[in-house]
C-alpha cells in the first residue's frame, strides 16, 4: 500500500488533489481511498488530505501517520508545518516552490530519499490565470513517483473539471510534469 | 436473468448513499441539510436537476418536518427516504415513533456525528444508538460499499416486514472519504427490488384507512406486540435478503454479525461500523504475530442478533467490545446490549468494554494492538482489571 499526504492551504484544492490522484490510480486498476483531514477547514489555514493506493481493497479507516509520499502545495507551509513528520525512510517529498534544492532541504526536518521541485504556482498562473496548484502538482507526482501515469492524471482531471476548464487543468499538470526536477538524495 | 457486470466508481460514502437512493427508485425524499449529511441530499438534488431521476424532493424547514413529510409520503404508498445526523436525528425523535408505530417502511441514512455540546461534527455512534427504542431497525456500514448495499437491502427488508430501517455510516470516515464502490446496473437493482407493494395506502379511496388513530388500553398492547414480533420476524428476512444479495451480486450479507477467525480465537473484537475495517486490518497483523484473535462486526443492531452472538460467545474466552458511544450512568451501549443478551445463556466469556474514538478521535491499528495486549493479559490471568476502560483518556 502506498500512502500519500498532501499539505496545502484552505482554498488551494488539496482535498481535490487527493481525490484526483485516487481517481487516476483507480483508472489504472488500483484500489484507492482519498479523504481530507477531518478538521475544520478555513480559507488560508493549513489543510491536510490523504490518498491510499493498493492492489487489494483498503480496509483501514485511520488517518495517515507514516506516509510514503508527501506533497506540499504551498511553499510557505515549510516554515510552519513539519511536513516530513512520520515520513517513511526511503520516502519522497514533492514541493511547489521557486526555491533551490538546498534551500528546501534546509527547511525540511527529515531528509527524504527523493525530493522533487516544481514552480507550480507560476505554471498555474500562466495556464489557468489562478494560483490554484492542485492539478499542476499532480503532474509533479506522476513524474517524481511513477505511482500514476500522466495520461491517467489528465483523464481524471478532465472528469473532475468539465470542458475548457478541464483541458486547461490537464495542461497545467502536463507542464508541471515536464518542468519537475527530481533529486535522488 | 441479465448477467451482472458491476459499475465501479470512486465515490464518497454520502454519494454511495445517494446513488443507492436513485437506483432503489425512491419516489419521495424530504430532507433538511446538516453536516456531514448534506452531500447526500445535494447529490440527490443534482440527480433530479440533471433529469436522471423523477424523485419528488420536498425541501423542509427542519428534521422534524423532514420525517413528518417522509411519513406522509410513505403512508400514500410511496418509497420514501430521508437522511440526517446527530442533532437533526434528535429533533426527529418524536416522529421516529410515528414512522415505526404506523409500520411505514421508510429508509433513512444517519451519518453518525457526535452530539453537542461541546460542538463537534465528527464520528460518534451515540446519536443513532440513542434512538434504540424507537422501533426502527438499524444497519451499520463498515465502508462505502456497505452504505450502497445497505440502502438497497434496507428497502427490501423494510417493505417485507413494514418496519423502517436506519442505515448508519460514520461522519467523514465514510461520508467524506472516497473509495471504490461496485454499483449495480439499474435493471438488476429492479429485479432485486421491485416497486413497493403497500398493504394499505392513504390514497386508496375505495378502502379508506386512518393512520395513527387512537388505541385504547384494549388495543394498544397488541400493537406493541406486533411491532415487537415484526422485529423478531425481520431476522429471518434480513438473512434471506442478505443471502439473495450475495447470490445476485457476490457480496453476502446473510449473517447479522460478520465473523472473522472466530473458530480458533481466544478472544474477538466486537463493534459497529467503520472502526471494524481498521480492526480487520489489525487482526490480520496480530494473527501473523501469533495472537489468536478474531472479530465480530455487528451489522444489525436492531433487531439485535442474540442468537449469533451466543454462537460466538460459546467459542471464545473473551470479547473486547469497542464502543464509539456511551450511555451515561452505565457503559458503552453495545457492551450493555451484548452482556444482557448473554445473561442466562450459560455462555460466560470475559467481557471488557473499551470506549474509543468518541467525537471522531482516530482509532488506529496501534490502538487495536494495545487492546489485544491488554485482553491477552486478562485472559491469561483470568482477572478483569476493569470492566469499562476509557481507552484514549489523556492522563
């Protein structure tokens, strides 16, 4: 079972990202589970969401405490939230940031085995005209982890957002896929 | 018969409920929104707006009115549904008696939510269990699939015995969690659940009836007996419907208590609803480490499956009853019921009550392990340290 934890801020679409990731993996024939941290959501406040992916039905009904993959949608969260809390040894961290690898590593409490960086905010502003990074970041997830194929991610995005909005968001994911830099540490 | 090819979708527990309502060809929905139930009725409203169903939707000003309108609809012979949670269910309380007393086969989804104050929107079973004595049957879903299957079976059971059914799911843990659900093609749902055939309706003007009329002491008693007997008779119907569901769609519900590894277990975990999914995961882990443990997931709390509980109690040395609920001044409600059901049977397993997860506190595999270690010690020593343990209490 692969466990993914998303960190974002209320309004950035972390919960939607967790759902789309689950739908993408489902399209590849996996069993999935996606859910928000069962907290009180407010716009701008730190938000957590989770995705589980497995080859068999998922019975466990708890939050994720020891993720394999951590996805950070908002760069400012690195300063306030311990995003690597419980990260498994050998785990991957994916961050939306314009900062360098060394700058990001300085802000992480635990060094991951793999770090992937992408400036998803700029991509989202260019492609969508909005700083909503949840679809772009999924392109980075596909690139950095291989747990889902980009085509499935794009398909799931287009099912979530209909028409031109879906096309644009799928394009944001593809741009992010192409621009994500992955570091094996 | 048409070959069964399920339609697999990734949906939340609430959407699973809404799809089941559509597939059951419900005719009337009357409801009032409340977190975390709202997305059930929003999804139903969306189906109606899209023209995917011809459900009559009655927006009302409170849950009391929601149940009243559902009762009215059901009394005309319609298949009727509503959904609520916590304080909303409490506000319905008076009308719940009217529904069961009038023997109306209404199905309702209650999304288990903690009662306030203090204010909470998270999972807790006390809201539904506090409606224990209203004459409704209660089915507890472990996962989104069981929410969907539960609603479909509930209508069939309810309409067979003329007793309403509450299908219960967990706040957020199911209601807002997306998971894979196998849905059944409409024509096959129609074969399983044909249109309701009411014995009496308010709108059959050639055979006028009155509903909820006065019963003097000469008759009231027999009405109560008939409702009591309907619950006892429902056990057979529940098993038959559960078996038929399994034969048609591959998921068997013929047991009112789902059992795992009971035959060679020293002790079992017993509980209701979504927390049993985590228990199953933990039981597999514990068994791989040599623990002789099993589980008993109580699917139907009303009618209470005394006979199946006794079969389990005769096989094991101990039962750890997990209650995400509490009856103040006494103990966990499932624990209380289970002990009561076994008194006088001769079966005397050691029973301990663990109060867990109230108000949505996470109940984890690690917690199940800690309980297993405690139960193992109790069984080996033969000494019960305490009967009721507030398991998560901050000390």
